[in-house]
């Protein structure tokens, strides 16, 4: 049994090798952006990924620290407002709105990350 679509695809010409920015061309047509080929290229890519992964982790930790700081400021101002030690209530209102908005953003980012993770995990290999 022959499928016409498969025959049409097999009739397409092969993709030509693509030159890289430094003028070299790989045999497969895929250029290595690091300029390193073979196993050394794989190791170089892994170290780049681990560095960017650490930077991403640091960004997340910094963001959570800032969120915690906003929530602490809001809580401290709420206590001052409740005890009558706060001279201007708008300071508490602004701090509470900032903390609420930052919390909503953090929850939204968490939900988006979990959805992406679940989609990746549901992929069949």
C-alpha cells in the first residue's frame, strides 16, 4: 500500500548545508553556535545551560524575596494603622495594593509554570 503524501515528501530535494556566521558548514546542515563540535560542544552547551539555570533560579529567589518584603511592609503598616500609630493611611493603602498585585503576579507565574510543566510531562517520547 502506498500513501501519496509520503511519496510526495520523498520527492522533495534534500536541504542544502547551511553556512554558519564564521563561514564553516556542517555536514548535517546544522551549525553549532558555539563553534565547537563533537563531545566538547555538548559539554559546552550543558555548562551554558546550567549557568543560565542558576541565573533563572537566582531571579526567582530575588523575586520571592521582594514579594516577602512587600508583604512584610504591608503587614507592618496594617499593624500601625490598627494601633493608631500611622499618620497617613494612604501609605498602608499603597503598600497593601502593591503586595496584593505582586502576590497575584507570583501566583499567575506559578500557575503558568505548572501548566508548562504538565504539558511537557504529558508529551510522549
